[in-house]
């Protein structure tokens, strides 16, 4: 089974730096170093094992092997096909269909993206578990960003918190809008009498959603949305709050006459690749059940 590793060729400006300081500058934490030292990882310089007190030289090849990762408890390995839009040694970008959980739940312990991932990793001999950076609700379709290792997950999660991971959604909602653009900035929290529902509430977490009307139809409106935050059910709650629940979203007041699930799709994602040092963008077309609404 292949073991996740990071590697660098040392530049002249870093000559003399201790490995521990170099790794700290490259976002390898003390906790990760302890894990590497005691749980089966290795630090090599030019193919030979070294301690973190080694002083690096110009041209050295520094390799850091992380300990093998075990599958998370409760995630059963399943051979479920994934629609992979992009893959490299660090990340996966997939197109998730509706009616598929991102992670297992009590009601749906199998058949999730996470179950499929551990099955896929086994087939390619990768010792890792499911590190899902951007989750989607079960009945929301579209793009999901996945890290192949916990260190990559850590780096991409930092990007998320700083607002550097951008997702664009498309949705069909009830009603018509008086203006073409708008912003909903209302806090969201758990509804007091429900373990599932969220609502706009004064003591909730800050949440901000921007929307843009693409086209108004007789029975609904087609909109594009961009999130500044990523609260649970954020789009669904915010659209209900302004009186425009998603078509098919019966949990938040939408009707299922035209579509049998919330008409919400993550169409596009943009993020900065932490190792290739460039911005990457991926898109996914609307699925068939949503394109049928145009008819």
C-alpha cells in the first residue's frame, strides 16, 4: 500500500535551516511530527533517515512519509462508482448525484461518498480514509472537494475558513424577485424542536448568501448563488427566510410537484492548490431532473 509523502528540493535561501523549522514553515504541525516519529512515519534526506535537528543543505531532497491512515470506524468499504472530475496525488474532485449522502448517517449507514472513497482507495492501494473538504446535503447534487490525506485536509480547511474556497450553486425557487441581485446576511442555528432543521435565529452563527436571478419562469425562478459561509442547510434556510423556498424542498416549505428533491446543484468550485501553487476551477452541468424544469 502506498504511503502519503511530502517532498521538497531545498533552495539556497533555506540552507542551514533545521528540518523542524523548515517543516513548520511548510505547515507541518508539531502534532504531525510527533505522529510521524512514533507511529510509523519517516523523514529522509537524500534517501537516508534524519532527525528534525538536521541542518538542511542546498539541493537536499527532503522527504516526509506520514504514518499509514486507517479507515474511520463506522465507514464500511464499498465498491461504488464515483464520477471523478479530477484527481492528483493530493486531491479528488467528484460530481455527487442526488440521493447520496456525503458521509454515513444513522438512516443511511451505507452508500455514501465516504463509503465509496474507502473502497476506491483500497482499489488503488492508497492508505487513507475519507477527508471530505466540502460537504453537500444528501439531496443536493454537484461538486465535492476531497483531500487524499489529513494534511491536505488541514491545508484546504484553512483556505475554507479564510474564504479562499469558492462554490457557486444553481437553484430553482418558488416565486419571483423584485430585483436581480441580493444578499441575505442572517444568522443560522438549530431549530429548537428538531435535530435536523435549521432556522434564522438571533443566537445562530453568522451566515451570508449572495444570489443572482438568471431567469424568471411562470411557476418558479432560476437563480445562481454564492456563499461567504458554509452553514448547514444555509441556502435552503436563507431562501425560506425570504419567502422563496427551493422547489422540492418539503423540509423548508418547497413543493414536490415539479421535482422530487430540493432543486439545488453545486455547479462550480474554485480553490488554490496547496502544492501546485495555482488556482484551480471545476464545473458540473445541471443534472437531468433539474434541466427538465426548463421544459
